[in-house]
């Protein structure tokens, strides 16, 4: 077993053969006053040690300190391999929370803001092949400032549905050599109607005679290869039409993937850069209230997955742990997940692609306001959210497992006769998502304040624990009047609601209950332990099963609904409403949990 933690290739949809993992032990120092630059932390050795890529709040980092940090510093020496001579050297950070500045050999080489998206620094002007380098990173992360943080606590400790903070590096750090003219991350689009995989391949710059070549293959060998000039366009496009006899579709539970080899070739026919990727041929369409995959209605039995781990917090302890979470979900009868309040690492999406597991991608937008509404508002996202969300969309566009996008979650604000900042940002995030990706449905905000009339999907959150009330609330959807969230369910006074709606009216889109359940159950909780879930805890296990089965059945039996999302996959700290324990141990009879959801062969037919 490798001694380097999380040493697997961090970018599996754009793979180059040469790279150097920099995970492992780094120098580390907490800078609570954010005065480290003035105190010489850039120049001197740091006082502590940390194991990257685990955040300092986690046990796996070797620190396990849950206090506020404000700023932290990292320091590491590395040697650039001598065989990388002639290449430009890129230093990659897969994710750092939140505001990063990077120096190499004392020279600033990059800055980045945002805790969920990758960034890289070209260090070629300060170091080259064979050189020893000193990397210094400062990460600023004020634990109480308004910024997108997902479910990270702004108060000192976690409570309710809010969890432990993550500061600094929490995904892999690595080096990569690239040529002067280089491939950049490709955009891979399936076009099922024309049996084609479309490749849009950005390149760093052009040159006379430059050509782009792409080859699609499967287990039987080459399927199709195509080539075109790349000397005129910064993002040349190739269409790879798949012959009828080699046609296979990516579908939930049937994840057929083609290998994709990409090469840049100079005027003499010599390859100057190459990378490996993969592609799945599938379609997503909206037909009335149905969302169809490859022309077929698939009831989306989603689970809310928040991607937290007892020892790594937001960082999975191993690549195998990412696979296990998908397999545990599928074993319980779910065919996908809503990836909630966190942009999951790329390798999770890679495994979802391989395993045929559908997901909705979401931005971790919570943190821009309080977690309670002092003036009738819950979240106040700013324009910087659009920038950070666009970086996430660029990273994840090509994954066939992603079947929808959701940039915001549970925004609270009454609709009045004034256009508000929330209106502007909600619409801006929606338009940015559609501009980046017109191929997938977009939900403007999950639950509560829907603001965009042309949004592709409409939804609600309903944690009612009484099945009779739950059934009554959702009975109106058959007449085109789905359940909508408002402040009444939170006991908000009329002065906060303005006696008006939180959302624009429903207009016939596909609709689902994107959060429900959350049934509070932990038979092992001891007197005085912090334990939380939605509603009244069941008196015994039989009552849990009865409630779970009835809530699921109400939504499964609704032929107008395209899916649901049950809260949640695992317990997380004090929130104990998962299908599994926080350590992924068993809580329930999985056969019974699965049977409550997967009985519907007839239901699938009815929905179609």
C-alpha cells in the first residue's frame, strides 16, 4: 500500500501519464491573526506538521483542531523530475478553502478564491526540471464571514444540520509537466440523436500546421478516429460518429463508457501533447412533466448525499470510500443522489460514471447569510457565487452521470413589488448554468424561493413526518397545484413573509420533492448525547419502517412526479437520520429499505 495518502490520479477525465503527487507531510502553522506575512511565515520553517490533503480540523490530518483559524500556512519542498526538461510546470490544487495565495521559491505564482473548485499555477518562470522548489500556501478562511461554505458551521461547533468546518487544503496537490502548446480540459458532449460524441478541445495557443486527433475505442478496439486542423481555433471541435454496430448507451445501472484518446500533432506529424478521457452516450430530455434519459422515463430515486466522513470531514479517507458510498446507496435501492451543499471531488463523479449512478450537481452556497431569518431572508448570495459556480461547471461538464444542476439551496425571501439582490443572483446563476451547459435541466433553487420562470424544474422540501398530512399536501399536484414551501412551516411571523409568496407560481415543469424523510433514528444514542433529526423520533424500529414505506409510496405512486430525494445517506455527527451510521455501519434491514423503493416495475411503466 502506498504511504502517500489519496495518491490516485486526481483528474480522471483528463489524464496525462506524467505527474507527481504532493500529498503527504507538509509544514503547517495556524495564523489566527492573519499576520503571518508580516511575521515572516513566507520565509521561515513552520512550527507544525500536517498530512495533506486532509484539513486541519480532521483526525486524518494529524491535528484535529475544530477551533477558528482565520488563516493557515503550508510549506513543502519538492524536486521537479529531471525528465520533465523542456516542459512548462503546473502546480495543481484540487480544492483549498477558501482564499489562497501561492508562492514558489519566494515568488508569488497564483491566487484563487473559492473552496470547491480546482486551480493551478504555472511555475515555469521560477523553476524548471531538476530544480528543488519550496512551495508556500496561505489559505484565509474566516469561519464567520459570509462566503459559500455549504454545511460548515459559522458558530463555534456543529448543531442540527450544520457540521464541522473545513479550512485550507482538502483535496490533492500535484505537479504536472505540459508542452508550450498544450491541451486544456475538454468538453465532451453526447449527441444521441446523431449517435455522436462531440469533442470541444480548448488548446493553449495555435501554430501553423497544428492538428487535433481524437480516437474513440471500446473493449473490441478502435471505434472511430477523426482529425482536423487546429491552427485557427482556440477550441477546435471534432464529431465522432459511432457506427451502428458499435453503438452502446450509458444509462442508470448500465454504464457503458467509451475510451477517448486525444492528441495534438504538429506540422511534421509528431504528437506534442496527448491525454486520455472517456465518454458516455446518453440523452436527457423533458417531455411534459417527465425527465427522460435516452428517451425513457426513469423514476429518480435519489438520496441526499453530503459527503462527510468521521475522520476526514469533507475529504474521503480513501478512493475506496467514495466507491463504497455509491454502492451503499444502490444497495439501499437508490439509483442516484443529490450531491448536497458540497461540490464533490472529481473521483466521486468518475466512479458514478463507471457504476451507472445518476447525480444532481449542487453548489455549496450556504454561508452567505445566517441560518435563521432575522429579516425574512435566509441566504444572501453575491455575484462572486457566479464566478465560483462557473469554475465548478467547467470542471464537471463532461460527466455522463450528472443529469441536472442546482446552484442554490433553500433561499428564503418573500416576493414583493421590488426586485431584490436575491432575484438578480438567482437569475444570474441560472443563466450562467444554462450558458455553460444547455444539455441538462437546471433547478434555480432547491426548495423555497423559486425566482426564474423559465427554470426547467420545480420542487419543494417537505419534512412532514405524518404520512396522512404528507399525502394531503401533495395530492394537489394531480390538478397542477404542487406543494410549495413558505414561511409558515418554520413558524415565521407574517411581518417576515409580507403576506405574499416565496416563489413564483408553478408553470407545468417536471416536479419532485427534493428533500423529504430525514427520519430521526439512532437506537444507540445515550442519555445526554447530542442527537437530532426531523420531527418526532419513531418509538421503535417498526414505526420507522412504517413511516419510511408510506412516505416513499406516496411519491412513487404519483405518476406525475419524476422522482424524489430522501434525506439522507448517512448520519453526520449529531444529525442522525441516515440510512447508514456515520461510520457507514448498518442501521436497518436493507432488504426492507430497498423493497420500499424498488418494487415499482409497474410504477416505472406508469410513469412512462
